[in-house]
């Protein structure tokens, strides 16, 4: 705010349209300034002003002129500073080469681990699964998944088909305590069971994953070896990926003792135990499965038995109609139902 | 800028500068209000207090204060965001008929359009900030890292740009920059279509939720936006007319436009809703029919038939159709019902989409329906958001010159300017309370003129 | 255009030497601040070499560097050769040690460092056995299952050795059972031939005693694994007929 005592003759007349005070009907496009009190400057601008300009005393519009001059100066100054700042940042970027370029060899994730050579594949054999739920226990233990059964990276479902054709799915506490003898699905009691099987579930690590494409801040991404991970430092917790995942593999981490990435309120999901597979280990659920219903391997490796034992046996993704190209494949009765 | 007797003089505006002076000024304001106004502000303050408490509870990331779960991750706060956001677009679409297309009868009271639009967009941003776990990161993440594959990112781009354009629009409206204002209005109208379209795409591109997916979702979103905006205008114009606020003489003309627009919008929305239900009931896409059935015949059916269809579509259309009910009061009533219908519509849309999950969600089998009850925090935040918008609008109505064209001098901060040029003439048709409302602001004329 | 630019410049140019000084300094300082801010935030976002970067490789590295709790099952054999060879010859062969004994990475690390104390192994409880061996809808017929209500379940490991899956031999009752008082008359805590500590201490009915101690019970049955027909059929297993007091 300028002082009102500033002498008016230090102000330049403006070409900004200045409607005359007290004459609202004056054409707004006409410059309405004149230099009665500043003759020298008035002479400089008088030639450019239209002849029928409405002349008002400079004092009357002085605050407006002062204000306009101020905001113009601020605008110009800020613009110059911004342009200089951008240029300066570019120079700084050249002086301190902290950015990775295409030719840079980014330090490996883990020594001796080359993600580019891996085509990690997970095969779940639903004809083998016995529904013990140890995989859920192992996952929570290995990955510090929240204790609550409502937030689970991997879980086991039981699909029970009745003789009347209805299918009941239950997963009491995500299967972490195993399964009771009969289905707990509402309405399943009293019906005659035709067939039943257990379906372990986990993130499918889709090659064309909806969760990565919908993320508004690119917090979730696919690594070179095909694992979909969430950057907990970037996630805003909007829940869009949770909604968009057709396999229901995601949740927003609640605050509590166990938070997988150490950050509450961000999206979390199965990583196929990235800390293990990048060191040549099997995921914890594969490690613990007593019947070999879960298998894991590198489909690029010709010696890996994932190729012979699982892929050759005709493993296919669940619900291929979503078109997400999952990397987790299934064998057994789950395929018939899907 | 100087301080004299506990009063801060900025230009010609006199602001109380000490606690005592502020208290005295507030007391003066309150004592000048009629009882009904006091009750209105007290109610809004109570709603704001509820909103503030619940907002604080919702701030820490990961606190499970919402009724949501992985199965129904998007609950009432998303509904609230969608509701307020599309209302913004509807207001701009409605006002664009006057400002962009130059149809005279839609021109009146455009200041109210603009103020309401900017307020409802701010409210929407506030609600979404509370729904997000890390709202501050969004600014960083969405600006530094472009994510063009995400409909939500585009929505952020459009609504962020929308806020800028609306600020320019309101600014130029109150500072009388007709040229910039015209461009801003054109921009606002264009974004007014683009923004709800991307908001619809946020839902429409989720293949996992068959009720949401599809090209008709953005169209329905734009149509709902239009109805929402127009019905809010109807309510406000009714209030303007009822309480004889500034420029109330013109609201009669405006109410005619509102009736026309509202009836058209409701018909379009009804057709789109019928198409949605028919499509859902005949679809063989897995999960689509169960979701639609949950809405029209399941647990959501009472809300759907009672609130959405009967109260939100049939009743307002009937009111608008009957010639005998073409009064200010009934137009306001029809607008209110339509607005309720739009809110229920968006709630049902969001909830029913997730109500019958196609798969187990993070290990939880929801059978046959997901259990979802909005928590008190969610309801409190929505109450607070509505109160904020009503409060801010009431204050604008009270302290900003809402009459038309009373700003003729270039002066960028109109509220710092003492009203001396012709607002009596602008007060509109000899409304007795309008000048009082305009002058009872923070700049009492006597106080300002007493200072050299 | 040029006129407009000249007018604009005339309206904003500094009016005095002091104005020039202030204006230039302000623009330069502002440009420097903006440059540093842009550079720092861009570096934070995209430099893979900074720990706080939002760069993807640095995030994948964080995921890869998380602590593990499970060891590789193949490592156990290196020390526990005896148990491993016992396990390998029986029906539990192929089941990783950690399936029953829990995560063992801490144990392995301690053992590798030569620490033997505190490297305890969790012993499985009945609940672990029941997880797999309870008759349940959907469980494949290849799994030997029981109905816990009809099985003497209080302590699985009292009779079964999971590394061999053989049950210990409960002695078959050698004396005649007809026309005798309840078992606990003689085999109760005060009887002349009290049961040993492997037995539950509470009162038992004769039927419960005979579940294990009748003729024909014991390892013979386990060597002939007849899958429960009720499981493959998917129906609820019917209760086994209660054993008669008369020896067959």
C-alpha cells in the first residue's frame, strides 16, 4: 500500500482504460487520463490519446494509477524472476548432474540381481490346496501386514458348489485360521455339497494393470522384472487403485503397529515378497505351503521347473476377460469356474 | 494504512484492530441482525463446529474413522466431493447460457452464479482433501509427475484449472473487466463440460465396477451436474426473492429460466437413469445385474424409489409441470427436491457400484452385499462442508455487492473500496433492505468518512 | 506493438537509481530462490542417487531391502540332517520345516554366527495339525483327515510323530472288558495301576479310553490310509460309531 502523500507528478499516466470517476457512462476503451498537473508528461502522451478523451484530474484516479503501476511492476518483476529461475535451474542441472540419463548405469537393486532377465511367474494349483491358511500366516509374518483380517495381501477362499448349482464362497478371517468343516457363507447351510475347492489368492502382478494406469500420482508402478509396487512416499491414499483392481488385491494400510512400508494410509498390496525374490529366495507363502499348491519361478530360465510343471500343464490366469494379462496363473478347479 | 483509535484504516475501509474493537464490531453486527438471521448463523456455526471436529479426526493418515473398507473404499466423502464438484460445473453451464451465448433472460444474477461456483468448488476440494490420506502430496505428485493414463489426474488438471478460471471470473466480475471476464466465462463454460466429463471418466473407466464402467457415465455426470447447479440456483433465487436481497427484482426473471432449465435437465437425467437401469437389468456382464438389482430391488431400493425417483425426479417434474404451482416458493421447493435427488443419485451410484463386489476384496468376502454404514465422521464432514458453503455464501450475500454492475472504477480490491458510486441505483427496484445489507459490511460509511 | 511495449515499459520502469537497485536486486534474488527451489524439488523427485528421491529404482530398492523372516527350507538340512532324513522317508516329505516350526531366518542367522542359545525352535501345537488334518469341505482326498470331535485330540504330538507320521503304539487292552467297573476305577489317579502322565488328567469315560486302547487301534490303522469317503463326497463326515466295550 503506497503512502497517500506520494507526490502525484511522480506517476506516469497509463494507457490502461480508466473510466472517469462519476461518469460511469464514459466509454471504457478511451484513455481517460491527462496531465493537467504534470505538463511535461502530458505532452508526451497527449498525441496518442484520442481527441475526444474525457479528461479528469489526475488526483481523482491517482490511487488507481498507483495501484495499476504497482501491480504491473509486481507482475513484471515476478515474471522476470520466474524466467530467471527456470533458466537458473537448468544451469544448476547442468552444473550438478544428479539426474539419471539414459546412458547411466543405475546402481542395481540388489547386488548380482538383474531384473531384466527375470520373468517371474506364480502358479497356484487349486487342486492341491488344502485350505490350511498357513500362507496367510506366513505373509503377515514376513511382510508385517496389519493384523486385522480385513487387510490381507494374500488370502484363501473356499468355493463350494451345491447340488442345486449355486456357488458359495467363504473366507473366514481371510483363511488365516484355516477353515471350519462347512462353509460359513450365509445360506450355504443345509444344502448338499456337490464339489468344493480352495482358491488361494494374491496379487496377479498384471502386465497391463489397471492399478498402475489409474494412479493419479504414478505412485504405483511396474518394475523391470514385472512386479507392481507402490511407492509409499508418493501415494496419496485416494483409493482409486483399490477400487480399480478387478482382483481385489489392494487395501489402504490402516495406522497401527504393522504397516508394510512403514507408512499408514497408503495403498498396499502383495509384492510377491520382493525382498525375497530379489535375493533368489521363494516368496514366503511358497516357502511355507505344505502341499506345493503355490509355485514360483522365472519363466525365462529354461531349467526352472515352473515351465515344465506348471506352464506346460496349462496354467491360465483367473478371469482373463478383464484383459489385464496377469502373471499369476492358476491350475485345477478354479479354471473351470472362472 | 494507519491505526487510529483501535481502528485500522486501509484506504477508505475501517477495520477494527484490537480485540475489544473486534468484539464491539461483532456485537454491533449481531445486534443489527434480525432473530431469524441469528438463528441461521448459529445453525451454520454449529454445523461448522461439527465439521471442524470431524475433520480433525479425519486428518491423520490411516485412522479408520470412516465407514469404508477395502470392499467399499469410496464412501460418502467421495459422494460429497462428486456432489459439490459437479454442482460447480452445473452452475457454470447454467450461467454460460447468459454470459457465453448471450441469451438475455439467463443473464441476471450472474454474480451469484460465480460466487456459488467458486464456493462449491472450494467445498469440494476441502472434502476431497479430507478423504485423501495425504492431500499435500497430491500437489507435489500430480504437478511434478504427469500421469496421463489416469482419469483422476486429468480430473485434477481440469478442476485445478477450473479454480483458477473461476477466480479470474469472479475477480473480473467484481472489478469490472468485461473483456477478461468474457474470456474467463467462456473458459469456465468449456471446463464446465470437460471437468465433469473427466470426473465421470474416473468412474467410467473402472472395468472392475460394471455399474460405473461405460461411456454413459460421463454423460450422466454432466447431466447431473447441470441439474445440480440449476437446482442450487433455484434455491438461492428463491432465497433472494423471499428475503428481498440485493437485486431481488430480477430473480423473478431468473426463476423462469431456472424452471425451464431444471425441467429440461430433469428429463435428460430421467432418461439416462432409465437407460442405466434397463441396461443393467438386461446385461450379461458379470456383476452388472446384481449391482443394478441391489439398487432397484435390493437394500438400496427404498432410497432409490423413494428419494431418487419419487422425490428427486417425479415430484419436481410434477411441480414444474403444473401451471398453478409456478410460484417462487414452489420453484424453490422443486429445486430443493431435485438437489436432494442429485445427492441421493450420486450416493446410490457410488455405493451400488461397490455394493456387490465381483471378487473377494483384500481377503473379505462380502456376501451378498457389502456392509457399509457411513460413519459419524463422514456425516459430520458432509454437514460441515454444507455448512461451510452456506455460511460463506451468506457472508458473501451480506457483505459483497451482489447487485449487478455497480463497479465501474478499476480497483482490484473491491471490498476495500467504499461504496459511493451508484450502488443505490443498483440496489434494484427500490428494495428497502438491499442498501442496508450492502452498507452494513465491514466498511460502515460513517466510520470510513470520519477519517481524513 | 512497439508503442504498446514502450508504454508498458514507461509505466513500470524504475523512476530512480534507488528504484533500479531495488528492482534489479529483487529480481535477481527472486530468480535465485526460484532456481534453487525448482532444482531442489526436481532433484528430490527424480535423482536416483538421492535417498529421498521419488525415483522408481530407489523405491524398488527399498522394497528389496526389507527384512525377511523366513529362511530357505533347503538350508535346514545343513544342520538338521537326522530329522531331515527321517522326514524325507515319510508322508510329510517335502513339507518345509517352517510350515510347522514358523519363521526360521533369525534361528539360521544365530546358528551361522555360532550362537546356539536362544536359537529356539517353535514347537507346533495341535492347532497346526488341525489346520491340515481336520475333515473339511474342499480338502482334497489325498489328505488324511480326522473329525476332531471323534478323535483323541487333546495333544496330537503325544501319540503322533510328525516327522514320521507314525502314531506311537497305545497298548491294546489285554484283559477282558466285559462285566468290569469303569476303567478309572483301577486306572484313575488312586487306582492300583494309574495312567501315566501322557494321559489327560481329567475324568474320562470308558468310551474315551477305548478310542485308543481297544484292539486294533494304533499304528495298524494308520498304515492303511483309507481316505474318508465323506470328504471326497464333500458331505459332512458322519460321526464314527462309538466303540463297543466288548472286544471284537
